[in-house]
C-alpha cells in the first residue's frame, strides 16, 4: 500500500501546484485596453471602453475583433479550428485570445492605449 | 540461418508496433472530428494517449516514444501542417518523457502516470505556443489547461488501464 501513498502524494502535489498557479496567474484586475499582436508584432491597441468592430489581418487569414460593453472578443475568423471564436469574451488584465493558425493574439492590458500606431513617429 | 528465432521475434514485434501506430492514427483522426468543447487551444481529450500507455506498459519506453513520434509526424503529414506538428510534438514528447520516468520509478499506478502525462502534455503545448506566438501572457491558459490536463489524464488513465489489463501480454511478446 506504499504505492497508493505515493500516488496520492503526486496527485496532491499536482493539485497544489495548479492552485498555486491559479492564485498567482489568474487575472483579476479589470483591463483598460486591447492589444492586438500578429506574429509577435503589436499592430494595434484600442481602449476597452470603445465600441468597435475591426478586421485583423492575420497570417493566412482574418479575425474580426469586436469591442463592446468593456469586453473584447473575436467574433468571426476563417481559421480552421475557430477556437479563437469559441474563447468568448475577455475583460480582465492579462487575459488573451489566441488564434494559433493565424498567429494572432489579442490581449487585455492595463496601460492606457498609446496614440494610433500610424501617427506615432519612429 | 543465424538466430532465426530472434528475427521472427522482432518481425512480430514490428507488426505489433505498426498496429499500435495505426490505432493511434485512427484515434487522432477520430478526435480531430470532435469539435473542441473547451475554448482553449490544445484542449483535447488525448485519446491517442491510451495507445501510448498501452505501448509503454506492454512494450516499454522506446516503443512508447516511437509510437507517439510516428503518430505525430504521420498525423501532421496526413491532416495537419508543420505548425501543428511542432505544437503536438512539444506536448507529446514532454508528456511521454514524464510518463516513462514515472513508470520507471515503479512507485505509481498507471492512472496516476496518465494524470501527470495529461498535465505535462498541456504544459508542453503551452510552452510551444508561448514561443511561437512570442508571448509570455499565457498564464490563464496554463491554469485552465493544468486542471483540464489532470481530468483528461484521469479519464485516459482509466481507459488505458482497462486496455493494458485486457490485452494479453502474449500479444506483445
Ligand atoms: Zn482562430
């Protein structure tokens, strides 16, 4: 029955590590802006208070970003798995929606959005 | 005619190995037809892990790793893309290594080995996603996938246990 004891120990350790991660990593702060990244590059940032619908050109396809009522979601996409669409709404700082096939990440960030990228000097 | 017995032995073993790879392919395909019910990339039941567990407990560490590697490359070739191969390779290799080590330690039951395998499968996939997407902001995915990995690992462990128990050892000798 020594074997069973080790099993309980390992499963307990896994649960504990998971709870620890949840406490450390689970986003709780409300966010302020939505950052869009395509293939690792920030392509746009919008205030979460906005009400808009825009098309993100991903790698090999598009994702339609909708921001309303203080949350963001990818409403439509032509990716094969459509997992990004199923992820639903996000509003807490640190939350993200990922479209792996298109290499698109939208993430809720805390900082106020910077001016539109095309206006900013380099 | 040197060692005919040994040759026959390995041919038979190769046939069993091929059978397991074929079974893993079928499971992979079946699973790809199920729409994902958790809206997180990489969230799958991991049916093929039943086959990896069978290979691990009936044939050993090498065949378990081999079945999984071949399965990943064949699935990528048949229904996937290079990108999905990297992704499943990272999860598949990490979970298989963890399961091999835990089994070798001789201290854990099959179902526990499978639970740890489920968790580290998802950890490997998240790690690959973090590198590919160039983002470290995958914390909440990690939390969700950590626990779903435990649940699916337990489910697969029960199936795998039945498979290992019911299949006669003679089939793999
Ligand atoms: Zn998508």
